[in-house]
């Protein structure tokens, strides 16, 4: 049986991980509850449904065969037990406090790398589910698809994906390699040119910029989470008045929130322009093998030092337009594409070093995860709020993820708990900045 090898970027994520910097995504969903036992019922339901989702039965194992030496592959677990992954916790009055502690725990690498933690609310009228998926198993879109498999069905069954590309598998016979040599040389030269282009863009992106020390920290292995919710109608009101896209507005809110937060904690925002990495999906629709990460990114300066909310939005809009004109395959944000051209053993040996170098590439991650329009439910209980959580890069103290769902934009915030003791202040700053943008557009 041909192994289902991890794509290069998946392999990079798998090898970047260390105890103090787990590489899993998260999402905290808050559900309305019809009874105090709704959480326990949800945990039972998740366990039963997880057993029937093939993607949740896959673990990752090392591969030491020729042409994939040092790689890793997904394989189904024959004795898969969903109770190893679905856990019911004691009731709590603070979902984010518990989620932060759970997000700092690495997933068990010997098992399928995902977990679902059910958190009953002390109020008896709500419960939450924290999903964790390793980035090597799924990116945001794939994680959403896996989670959807254990939530209540929405709409008609999806059609089977159309096969448009083959999985990455090594040739079983090396005798044909000499004939491939000219093409390999051409590809290698092209890769060198791309690497130099990306490297030059990265160097230019650092000129004249000053990040804030508040966004950098020595790794502590601790995590804290928080959330903020905006009315999407307010976001559209700003977009229609000032121009740009919804994403431009959501990123500009982050820039303004950073300014407020830095000033309030005494770090100061003058001259600060941290580099934000904005991931861009390169996933093709209806691919036969959608589990691999297909990501590039845009690298933009956040105009934290600009005192005008509309000025900040204009600067974000201009930076995003420059990135879109260049495309996701060029520029400093496209550094992730080079993972495709590193041999498997190189990822295994260099993964920890690449993770440590993230702070030299960008200062804060700002990512968006789309959610389906129809309301989601679990056991008939309505999903009221959902906060996506991104992995925190080594040496960084804060990451921001945003999802739009049911008329609201939900900001999921993850921070190093020792470096950022005032994450709730940043969460409030997000809401305050959105209000300031709306007010500025009305005058």
C-alpha cells in the first residue's frame, strides 16, 4: 500500500513542534443549552460520530524509505478509540480560562492528532467545545471540514470531490531518475530564483519598521485565550464608506487595537509598525486530496503609529493591494512556498530552527477562517459563538484569528500567558477600535 505522505508544508509543521510551542489549531464553540446535562450529551454524541469520520482516525508516523527518507505519512489507526480524544470536563464559569490551559498542552503524537474538549457551563444554559487539530493534520479549512463531520448535518450531503491532482508519493523505481534530471535542474534553478526574490522582499519589508517588544517574548509554554465579537453590519458600513474589503477592515481593527493596547500598558505606539503575516489559501476547490496545507501569505506593515482610524484602514488597504498585485507566489509572505522544495530529511533536521526563525519573518499572525452561513448545531443545540485560535509562533506573544459567523465577526486571541497578562485589555481594544471606525465614517 502506497503511504499517504505528508505534503512538505505539513511535514514542516510536524517538525517545528516542541513542548513549549505546540503546532495545533483550535476553535472554541459556545452552544446554547436546553438543560444542565446538554454538555454530557454533546460529549457522547461527539464520540459516537468521531468513530465514523475517516479523517479523524489518521495518525502520523515516520517514513524511512528511499526518496522519502525522514518524511512522515498518515495512516488509519485500526484500534481507534474516540474516547481517547473526546473529554468531558467539570462545569466552568469561564470558557476562555479553561481553553487557554488546554491550548498549551501538546497533542499526543502517537495518536491521531486532534482532541475535542466539552466544557459545561456553570449557568446550565450553555456549554462550549474546544476543538484542537494539529496543523500537520489540517489547515483551517480542513479542520472545519473535520469538525463539521461530528456536528449536526447541515443541508444535503456534499458531492464527492473531483480528482484533479494526485497525492504526493515517491516513485517506487529509481531507474527513471536520469531522464528526469534536466527537468529537476530547471526546477532547482527556478526555485533558487524564487528564493532570492522572496528573500529580497523580506529584507525590504524590514526597512524603516519598528516592531514592539510587547509582541516578542521568551517561550514559557503557557497560553491564554480571549475573544471579541463585532457586528458584521458595522464592518460592512465601514467598508462601504471608506472602501476596501471586509478583510481590510478586520485587519485595520487589529492595527488600531494594538495601538490602544500598547498605549494603555505603557509600551507606546509611536513609530511602531509590526509585520503581520496574513495567510492566503492556495487550495483548489474539489481536489481529491484536500487534507494537505496549501498556504502562502501576505506580509504587511500594521500602521500602529498612525493616530487616525481611517488612515490606518487606508494604509492596510494599500498594503493588501500591493500584495494582491504581486500574487501569493511572490513577496516576503510567500516564504512558506519554499517548503515544497526542501527534502523530507531537511524538514526533520531543520524544523526546530525554522520555528525559532519565525520571529525574524513576522511579528504577529492575523488569519481568517471562513465558516458556513447556515447556523451550526450539536445535538440540536445552537452554536452561538465561535472563536478560532491560531498556533503561536516561537518567540511571539500574540496571534489573532477571525471568523465571520451568523452576522458577527469573532476574534480569537491566543497569547503567551506569562508575557501577556492583560489579554482582556486587548480584547476590549478590538471592540473599541471597531466603534471608532464606525464613528469616523459617520463624520
